[in-house]
C-alpha cells in the first residue's frame, strides 16, 4: 500500500503523450466541430408563428420569464407590482391563449400533427448527433487505449475523485492524481466547452451543456411550447413562480454600501 506523505512515481513512456493524450484531445475537438456543422445542416430553422394569437401566446410566456430574471435590475417596486399583477391575472384567466375555448382539454397528439412530427424528428436528430460520436469514440478508446495511465495532475485531490479519474485502471494503491485514458475522454467531454466557444462561438451545437440548459430554459428557445405540451399548464406554472417572487433591486441600499466601501478604503 502507498505510504502517505511520499511522492508516488510511475515510470511511463513519454510517447504516451503523442500516441494517446494528444490524439484523444484532437479527435474530440474535430468531432465537436463536425457535430456542430452537421447539426446546422440537418436541423430546420424554427418556423415563425403563423398567426398573431400564436405569437402573443409565445411572447407572453417569455415575458413572464424575463420579468423573473431581469426585474431586479431596473424596475421600481411599483412598476414590478403592476407587471406582476397584469401577467398573473392574464395567466390565470387564459387571456394569452391563442385558443381559449380549448382550455382544460388534453393537448393534441403530436403524432398526428405535422409540426409536432417535425419537432420530434429534430430532437431525434440532435440526440443522434450527441450519442453516435460519443459511442464511437468510447469504443475506439476501449479498443486501443484501455488500461493506460497517461498523466498526473499537478494538484492534490481527495479520494472521491478516484473513480472519475481512473476509469478502467481502478487500483487500490494508485494515487488519485493519476488519470487514465478513458477518464481523459470524460474530462475532455466537459472541459472542451470553452474551446468550442472560442472556435465556433457561444451559440454552437458542439456545446452539450449549453444545449441541455437551453432545453431547461424556455426563454432560450424560439418556441417554448414543445409538441404535446399544454400552454395553459405552462402559464399556470409561470403564474405560481411570479406570485412567490418578491421585488429586489440591485440599487437598494447603494448609498450605504458606497459609503461603507469609501470608509473601508480610507
């Protein structure tokens, strides 16, 4: 068993950097770039709303989301209260629905809706663009580079990181700072997002974390109502979020904070 306090040294071939570490990193960068351009070519641009009522329905939900996210920046308490009351009343009464008569009815089956089928095909294409390259790269690494320890991190870590950094070479005595080839793939999978942002821009299809956050945030999508969703339920949920929200302005107490900072720096 390794002795605590002693530096653990492993004799490694320097060629591991050139034959394992660099190829995995380069292949993942090129794969991300190809996935971005393939997604751009295969995905259809979002369709604009066909009627004024549909446009109002979309923008009304986004208006509530923007109020929650940005109200603390510029709005006064009275202005925030007026907007909050207007939106909550509209959400509860169904005034923003494009078809108020269908309120309370189950949503239409997306399998019978051409727009719903098209949206489902787009989601399926996006999932395929994410799963197929990952599966191929993991199979390539397991077939040719399984069991290799390729580098050692220059900073200490706790034992909880051992399973994350040493996939495929889990041993009892190996220092947690050593990284296996398979773990290097997972580190690149989440660590190359800034590289893709620099090469392709912030709004790119190679950034998987950004895509997941966009799916969770309806304000990030041109159409927040996905196939099979009930707009009335989304409005009711947003009304509950607004009702429990309290006004907070970043300018509250700014005079006291400014004087405190000036006295502290004097």
